[in-house]
C-alpha cells in the first residue's frame, strides 16, 4: 500500500489531494481513498501497540501471531487520529465483530471508546507485568489454582485422549466430548482466568479451538440414536469428497485442541513451577 512521506499532502474538504509541487496544487485521490480505505497507523505506532499487547488480542486475549489488526478506537472518518492512544490491537474475529455493528439497525451493545481503552490498558498492564516467569507469589498461587481447575475439568485421559485416539469415520459416543464442553462452559466464569498473559492467551486459544471443534461436530455429524453421532455413512459412497472433507475437518479441529492443550500444560508447568499430580497429566 502506498504511504507518502509526512506532510506530502493533505486532504481538503472535497477529498482531493493537495500538493504544492503539482499543477494547480491538486492530485487525484489515491486508490485507497477512492475505495474507502483509510491511511494506516505509522509503523512506530503499530509496532508499539503490537509489542505492548504481546501480539495478543486486547479483547479476547487470544495469541494471534500475524493474524492481528491494529484498529482505530475512534474511526478516522469521525476524527480519530493515527496515534497510540487511538490504537487497539485485536484478532480478526473481534475486529470483524466490531465492524459488523449496524447503527441503523442496532442489535447488542457496541463497544464504546472508553471501554475499548480500558480493555486495552488492562491487557497492556498484564503484559507489562509479565517477566518470563510469573515470579510474584500472589500471581503464582492464583494461577496455580486456575491451572488445577483446568486439570480437573479437562484431564488428559478424558475427552483429550478420546479425540487424540478416535477416528471420526465411524460413530462415536457424544459423552466422550463432555470434558470439552464443560471447559467451554467454565470459560464464562470471569474468575476462570490466568493472570499471566502467556497462560491466559493459551486458555483463550483452547476455548477458541473447542468452539471450532464443536462447530465441526454440529455441521458434519448427525445423531444415530442412543447418544451417538456419526458422519453419515452413505456419504462415503455417494459423496466421497464431502465425506473426506467432513472427516478431515473433525480431525483437524481435534488436532488443534490437542496441540494447544499440550502447550498450555507445558507452559504452566514451566512458568508456575508446578508439577502435575500423578494421574492428572501424562
């Protein structure tokens, strides 16, 4: 995307580009301006925002890596500036949610500017207080309790072990997924949150992975009675591409859960100095 040097031009009230070295002092609109795009934050502002949040979403706290946007808290069209105070880093999902609000047909509650800043500043503070290992006694003890609760709700030899072993080409007992849904339900509890930002990002990512798996189960399997579900067996012969895609989606989303769960357990063990009890984890 083209980004002119500072003060190269300014936009007049007619949305034309004015520049002193052009004939008549007017240039055509840039492609971005013609198509409703706004000029981006300066690189330093974007970098500072991404460092301050640790590349986690400031709203849902999920670790995003490169899948993150730096969003204007007050839109440029409403006078918002490209400054650090007006910037908040959010994941693609939260960014899409924020932009989907329709003023003409309001449903739900739109984020206010002050609320977004409070979310951002709270998360910045959490990241700033993280020093590789959660070394403050009160932080460690609080996060240990959350970690133990995760271990009780989602033990390694329950639903996690089932989705690791199961081949979703056949039917399965829905009760084997209960631990996953119990964990997802517990995430509604505001106290079920790590203080350490790395652990919290993994907890949120695990919830996101479980939601994706639940959606895959709902879209690709049907009840066969007695609490069992299955990808329709007739798809394998009548619609083999659909059958392969459905089974592949179930395995892929299950693998994401297993990977994030393992990362959460290993990170908690390392950062909290807590060894899992025999029988809780492998």
